[in-house]
């Protein structure tokens, strides 16, 4: 406020002039402030629009989905198998069996903790050693530190939050000759660039046999939801639900030698891994396995009427082939594999009739040949109806056939695998179509059939 005092006219005029100048300066300052405020507001609006646009682009990219391939390492290890099936002795004998495991990397938690896992279509849960586990097998591997992750949650089997200091739900799962016991956790899980929030099992105990012999830390189950503890425990289903995948499927390629890499691809099928077109078979039973029906077993592409309406589960976590005891016994008699390997080079192809196709294996795939001789390597496994009779197709089959697992349509795709050290035509010849004569190519120097050519 401006005040006036009793002074002379000249002084009064000077004071009025000074006051007017002050008012002018104030008006100019207010105008400048208004202009600055308008500029800031415009910049904020532009910035908000940019952030909004960026977020929209991110959401659009996420909704489009992605595919990602994970390289798999291969471990060879030995296991003792007890049996008496091939011997004329009442005493069961044991032998050393060479097995394989294929494993890759996943990341869990915030910040991310890295683990190696077998991607297993024969189980349904993600299982990792935890820092709560003090067993020797756990101590030999990386363990998930729940306290080091800011996004980890302690939960019970039904997904409800655990009560601090209270008793915890536990689960025990059998894997071959061993067991894993653990508690339930929830956290972010990333397979390469694909991430989702999932429930999993943190192991609190692992048996020494077989887990201490493994190079990998845990198991990531990729079976259908019936084999998971619940829908939120299925990594694949959570990736599908979050629309992270380009397509709701994954595919598996297993290398047949040291010159190439094995891989699992989430969200797509890779054409360059196939030596033949892929055909699809529907999942035949709601067991949780990626299980399809086979019409029969063939020898040299001739059906044997051995196993009408048998089932087969495609199992990426199994290193062997397995089937019903009575079928394997009859099949072994017909194949007539000499124990001294004297007829190894003349053995036929062994095929499985699936739809209108025969998926063949060569002797090197179904015969265990070693210093002690030769024998059919199919392991006896008796699963009663309605889920059986059941075969298990493990690594020997998966090295010959590229497989895809379609979650949306519940079907399994099969194609002859394309390997660097095998001519593409030779690899494709394993898969025979029963639909018709097909295409006949004239070849100057015809090579012998696949089951005779491979040593």
C-alpha cells in the first residue's frame, strides 16, 4: 500500500512518480511470471503426451508378443540301472547306463538371480534349491535367496500369503530315484526377455541321489496344467495369459552331436530346424502329459499289430525310451538284437505309427551298444488304462524329431530334425507318410536305407 505524508508539492510529485514506476515494474513482473507459467504448462503437457505415447507404444509391443530361444547345454552322466529282464537269472543284475540332460538359464527375483534348469515337459512346476536347504545336493548348486529379492512373496499351496512365523505348507515330489521337498514362493521369473510372475517351489531338501550328480540347479516344468500345483504355478500358462508370447507354444531342438547347439524356443516354431514339414497330433488324454495316441509299432515301416491304441508321452526331461513290459518283450523278440552285436549293421528301423505317419528310429537310437554287448534299450514301464498302455519318448527320440507344443490347441507337432552333420534328405527319410506314394526323385547314386546307412 502507498501512503502520503504532509510534504511539499515537488516532493509529492516525485513520490507519485516513483510509485507509478514501481507499479509498472510489478505489472511487468506479473506478466513475465504468467508467460513463464504458460511455457512450463505447455512443456508439461507435451511431456505428458510424450510419456503417454511412449507407454502406448510399450503396451502395443507387449500385446504383440515375442519369441525367444534359449541355448541348452548338454550333460552326459552315468547311472546304475538294476534289471533282470534280459538275463536268464533269478538274480537282478545291474549295469551302468549313460544318460543325458539338456539345460538352460532362467532368472528369478529382483534383482535377478540366475539358475540353470531342465525344461521338462514331464513335470508341471518350477522347482529351485533355496537358501533354506542345507542338504549336500543343494549346497552343490545355486540357491534362491528369498530375502535378497524385493519382489518375492511367501505363500501357501493355495496361493494365500503365509503367516509370519507360522507353519508352512510343504510339498514332496519324486524324480526318478530321488525326491525334492520344498515350500511355496511367488516371484518374477524371466526366460530370456520373456518375464512373468509365477508361483514356484523353493527346495528345502534334496536327496543326494541323483541331484548331486547334476550340473543344473533345478527343473522348470512345461507339462499341461493338470500336472502343476495350480494354474499360477505353470510358467508357460502365465506367459500365455500375460500375452508375452508371439504364439502360445514352445518348441524343442536337441543336438545330435557337438557341432551344434540344442535350444528351446518360446512363442514360435523355427523352420530352419526342420528337415520335413511338421504334422500335428491332438493331446489324447487329460493327464497333464503332452500325450498323443499311436496306432501301432512298425518294423521297416510294416505295422506289427503290437500296440493298438497305445499312448505316448513326449518327455524332454527323460533321457531314455520306455514302454509297456509285454510290448517291449515281444518287440525285442521280433527285432532279434544279438547280444554280441553280430547283426547290429543289419538291424531294421523301429517305427511308431502316429496318424498317417511312421516316425522311425535307427538301431543307434534303440539299441544300447557297449563293451558288454548289445541289447534293446527300451526301459519297461507299465501304466494301466485309461492313461496307458504308455510309451515315453525321451532324448533318443527328441534328437531325431523336432517337436512343438501348442498350448492353445492342445496338440504336439512333429518334424524330422535338421542336423548339421546329417544330409537333409537322409534326416527327412526317417519320417514316412502313409497317405500315398509321395514324390519319387531319381538319384544317380542311391544310398542304402537310413536304418542300414547309419553306424
